[in-house]
C-alpha cells in the first residue's frame, strides 16, 4: 500500500510582519505536525533497522510524527514553483542563515529573519521537518517522534558506546548521550562494574581503565537554597547520566561502553523526509482529505544540508530514498555541504544521531566515514567491495557537493573525488564538486566581532563565503529546469599536484613564526564492528585492523592559502593565512587538530614588522598601499567569480561594502586607515 500522511496545521501567520518581497508579494508561515503511517513490510521501507520490531496498529502499520514548517508566498501563483527543503542540523534550521544572510533562528517570524530576502525575492517556498528521532524538546528544535523497538513487547538491550571530552575544568556530569539536547539510552544497571569507562590522552593511545569506584550513573542537582557550606547540591542516581565526583580532566578522551535499553527506530528519519516532500510535491490532499498546503504549484524540488545533514543527504541518496513509495523521484537536486566523505551512522541499533562524523581527536572511531565515499561506482581496495553513492540513474538527483579546507583535514574530504588509494576518480555526470578554498566548516555570514581562540592556538577562520550559496541555488535551478550546465567541478587534483600527501603540504606551508601545524590529516582506518553490521548490530568498541584509506590535503601557495578550488574574494585578496585546521592548546589535547575549526593567522602590517618577527609572508603594506587598493582587489576578485558562475551580480556590491575598512570587524588592521 502507499504510505499515508496527514498534515495537522497548528499556526498560520504573516511572515516578516507582512512585508512584500518585490513582485512575489508577502509570505506566510505554516507550522504543524506531519503524521505518518507506513507498512513495515513494504519495499519502500526495506532496510530500515528494527522497523519490524516497532509497534503496529490494527492494520499492521507503524506510526510516527514530526514537526513541520513551511514558508511560502501568500499567493502561490506569484511564486516560482520551487520548493527548497532544509535538513535541520541537530534540529536547528539553517538555510535562511546561510542563503539569506539572516540571523540564526529556529522560529523565523520577523523581517530580520528574512535577511536579504534571497529566497523570497525569487518566490521559493521553503520547508522544514524533523528527521532526527533522538532529539529532546527545547530551543524550538524540529523533533521527530519515532517508536521504540521491542522484542514482542519486551525491552531490547545491547552495547552502547559514547565519548566525552570536557573543554573546561569542573565538569562532573554528562548525559549518557553526550549532549543535553539528545535522548540517552538508559543504562540497564547502575552498577558501574557492569560497564567500562576508559580514558586516553590521544585517540590512538591505549585505553586506560577508570576505576569503577571513581564514577557512577548519576547526575548533580542544584537548588536555590543554601546549606552550611553554600548552595545546595545533591547527587542523584540516574540511568541516563554519568557523574565523576573528581571531575573529567579537560582534553582527555573518555569513553563509556555500557548495556543500554530501548533503541529507537531512527532510520525512519529518511522515510519522514521522503514522504513529507513527496506529499508537498504531489499537490494531492493528505490522508484525511485536507487540501495540500502548496496547492499543486510545485514544479521542482531542491534540498540542502550542512555537516551532519550533508552526510544525511548522501546517506539518503545511497540508501535509495530519493524514490518515493511509488518509485517517483523526490528531489530534483540536492546540495550536501561540508559533509566530507561521510554518510550517516543512524540506521543502526542504539545509534546516536548527534555524534559528529569522526575527527582526528573527537569521535575518532565513529564509523560514519565508511565505504562508499565517492558518488560513482568505486572498488574498496581494502575489502574488495564495489559501491557508489549514486547507483539509481532513474531517481538519482543532480548534486552539488561543496566542502571547505576543514573537510580535507578533518572529514576525509579527498575521498569524495579519489579512489580509496588516493588516485583522482571521476565524478558522475549528475554531480559537481566545489572546494571553497581556505575556508572553514562553519562560516558565519554575520560575523560581527573577531573570534577568540578558545581551546585553540589561533583565532578562527574568518573567510566570508555565503555568496557562494546563492549562486549554487541559481545554478542548480538552471541545471534542473533547462539543462544549462553549471560551472565545472573546482577541486584539488593529484594530476596537477594541487592535492597532495601531508609531507608535500608541509614543505609548501610557510614557516610562520610561532605557528604550530598539523602533524597529519585525520587518517581513516578500516574498523571491524563484527559480523552483523548490515543488520545494524555492532560490537563495541570496534577492533582496529591497521589498514588505512588514503587521505590527501590541498596544496598551498606561498602565503599558506589553498591554491585550488573556488577562492572567495577574501582569499584572492588576503589579509592573513586562512586554514581549514586549528591546533588544540596545551591542556586540551595539545597538538591535535580541533573539531571543525579553522585558523586566521594575520599577516604583518609592515615590512618592518616582518623583519622583526621573521615572518616570510609579504606584509599588508607591500600588498596594498592603502585600503582603497584593497577594495579594488576585492572587487576584481568578486567580478572574476561572477564571470565564472560562482557568484551572482548582486553580491559584488556586498563584497565591496564589506571591504570598506579592511573587512572589519573580521580583521583588525591598523595600517593605512
């Protein structure tokens, strides 16, 4: 049978206080819940882990629900017939923030939330829905409620592995999930002797057992009252928290393996997105006979996600969910951003959807980065398997895969366009890949003040890249609508020596005084999780094999900036060395690269400063006689990008305006002001 969906609308209101967006006019926003009923035995849901163990109704159907929201032209006839779906990152919606340069919000209502009005001026409808079933309420996050798998009504138990890294002193308690926003799998027993807590200084170090008496399954509770020694606190036994009275030592990697219970059927997240978008696209009434909220006006559908949800998009395609329950294509185009070479590790028993993909230091043994990495069919030289992200030509979408320097260093991004040995590997005709040179994983479009270093040695990367998103949208729409080819892929390649081994990169990176550099990119080892991985059942922790895939990094120019890919105006006319990596400070994993953080390493302002510090990079004064000269170079770079199809014309003036005072406050330049 065809899957059923009902749309319950709870709120409908004028967006942006009723402001009009050019010829499209005003927008409205709809909020509500989507209710799904699916046949667990149907081919459309085949492969969803533990779906056969979910409770069913009298008709044998599994039910689940998700938060939804739609931002649409009040008069759909004035729209452009396009629907854009934003896979919310950990329940947080992002597309208005990055495409519209708007302030981040999970409940956009005001004119400020429209930002520069990019989507609205084009008449595009934007939709959101929850897909991550283990999130907890709070912060207007988009939630998906999925069933718990049981063994004929009896609780299912199994091994759960979680990692904790404290970034400050005094941290004594963590939720078992590792994040306050995320449901924990409750421990079957509070007896710490039935679990294993270890710690290690660096991820590849030998695990050191933490004595059972030094920790407990418990949480701290505080109150407003005072006792004889100050504020009241209590330690309360808890099956969903870990507590260490002596505190977690900052920077150390703690790992807990315990027996948990009540796994959720998290793989239904893909089904929820597929069926929600297929319904909106169809224009048909819902299962209760209510009119489709988009009224049959949609002609093309695109989807975008970043980081976690970029991986989710790749997984969605790989598992065949871009075909709906009737076999029709769901998305015409998909835009996974900063996913690196990863997929989602969500369709497994006792999965934790919040966990990052696996970096050099953090969550290093998370198996999200597993074969296949490439979009075209490729052979895994370590296992002999043959697979691809795209393997269903009838329903595979057009794809723009975009990534920054961070993904090459931390997320094995080179494997997207090499084979598993590191040789250049072709992308299929439906895919373009773009490397946003010398930028970092999260590039805030509205960065208002210089970032501080935190637990890192350098301030974060400040390169502004949001203009690229707007060009991507227009290019995707032209490709999907009229077949107009987008710009060719712009990526580093081994053939022209712009994609290199770490040893080659190190020789090319300038010797900047006082600057530590990575000792290697994030390696990728083939991990052994046991014999039942295909069923979603894992051995924890995994066994090391000593076999590695080849991970390469972009080569750099004399300034240390990446010399291949799409170079933002700030990279073409630099005021610093901008990297996709940053180094942890002493006491916080000293020397290892940090999460998804890049660096800004400022140039000296004058030749005299270069001489005094030994900085081999030319100074700002030698590059630009004054700020006007800097602005001219920024403008020239912007116009070059427009000509190449990587920027739209309206963003040229934004770039010029941003450069008015050396791109302050992203930079703090005193010379020539």
